């Protein structure tokens, strides 16, 4: 599905809007079982293996060429079109049969002032009717409530695409493009705080920034989203993650607490929040968080992590005991086995659900040649934390 700008356009936004209007149409039908709309495979975007993506950039070929492109990828139709502002704002699109190249249906629409956001649902409805696809996809609802929000959304998407394409070859230009994207997303969300489409794009932008260690660049967009949509738990959660991974402990706590108030955090996130409280010198608050995780969480691995963290909060010497005893058990130093056994006993007296202590006792039992006691200890460790099973299997297989 190529889509570009038409005529002699001097405003760079025309090309941006044209390219991203097509991308929005692809997103609108994403995952639909009745109609599969994809961007044309022309230009490779950075990626690896199966994750490599392909995008068309600013192309608006005629019907025969569009059919040729589409035939190469096994499509039944090609959608080619253009957005133009020469002599008035308008969108023109043709649905082309493959392989013949005949125009099966045409879309022509004048874009009224302030109504750019209405083009996307109109195109989607026309495409549904022209193909006869029995889709249940919502084709009537606009992505934003106004043109200002929609235009900023499209411009942000285009800048984000630039950042993706430039990241490997020109990191400096990629950073500048990402900064533009963040700024335009911030503008978009302020223009339409209720837009789910804008929120989704901002959250995806933030997730990518964490992966690429670009948190500071996109932070303004997340802050704008959290401010404009204060009831969005996802906005506050992602803002917390952005701050946490960039080292802003206090800011992360504030954002994650806001998220938790709107929707309770997952157990693993609550443990991460407890660690942040530990880092700020608030062990009592951290302990309270961990107690709630231990009492309510169904994921045994998360509970095991919470117990281990709480152990150190109760008594730092117990944490040291556990580490020292574990080192002895792993080393196989029989001369210090009694020392390790006593340390494990102290830990389990404080909290009998610390899997590492049971695992260590299993190693000590194997050292003594007591296979039954070793297996019992290993089984208990796995009961507490299923993730311990891999370590147990390694021990059973031996060197």
C-alpha cells in the first residue's frame, strides 16, 4: 500500500501527513481476520531476523506499477493514493486489482478546514466497502477529536520513523528526530488528552526509549501524557519505568505510586517499587510493600524474590549469613559444612520460605552423601520458587 503526496508541495507536512495517513490505515486494520492491510515492501527498516520491517516512504505509483509491486508480495489488491494541498486540500486513492492493474474502486475527498482527522475513518470505511471484507473493525471513530491533535500525531509518527531509519547510520540525526517526535507527541496529547491512539503511540515510544537507553529524550512526551491524562494508569506506570531506568529514584516512586492507586501494580512491579524505597532509605515502607506481595501474589517466583529482599530488611546479618553459607555449599568445602549448616538454620528460623537456604542445604546433604535429605531439600526449594528447578537439574546432572 504505497501512499504519498501529490503535486508541487512546498510544505514538508504534506508528505508527512500522506505517509503517516497510510500507516494509520494499516494500524487501524492490524490483526483483522477479514482484511489484511500491509505497507508495501520497498524500503527495509533496521531490524534483525524475523523482526526486520519493511516500509514504503512517500511513493504514489500509478495503477499498473502498484499492481506490479503488490503482485510481488502475493496481495490481491494494491491501494495507491496521495494527499495534496495544491489548489485545495484533497485525498485521492485507488483500489487496484492484482494482477490486472485495473482500478476496482476510487476514493476522492475534499478535506475541509479542521477536518483532517476525518479522512482516516472515511478511507477505512471506503476500503471495507470496496473490498467487501466482513470486518468487525471500528472504521467510524476518528483517532483524535480534532485536526490539531491528528496533525501532530502524524508528524510525530513521521519523525519517529526517521529516528528508526537513522539510528544505525547517523545516531546524531536519529537523536534529533526522536526529540522532534517526542515534542510533537507532547503537542498531540495536549491537543486531545482523550485520544487512545496518541496514548498508544507515546507508550510505544517510551518502551523503545528504555530499550535504546534514550529515556531523557522522550521524557517530555510521557510527562505531558501523565499530566493530560491523569487517570491513565499506563501513562503513570510507563513514566515510572522511564524514570526508574534512567536513575530518577524519587520520580519513579511518585509515578509508580500514582499508577498503583489507579490500578494495583503487578507483584514484580511492587517488588521493584520496594527496591526503590530501599534505595531512598525507607525500609519500613519497602517492608510493607513486600508483605503485601508475599500475602497476595500468586507467582511463586515473585514471592520468593520478595522474601529474599525482606530478609535483608529484617536483619542485614541474615543476608550475609545466606551469602556466606551459599558460597561454602557451592564450593564443596567439607571443612566448613557445619558453619554453612548453622547459617542456613538461622536464615530459615527467620523465614522458612527462603528457597536459597533450602537449596544450599541440599548441596550440603549431597556433600555428606545423604541423597534422600538432598532431594527433600531440593524439592522444597522448587516448591517455593519454580525457577530453582533449573539449578536443581544442573546439580543432578553433575559436572
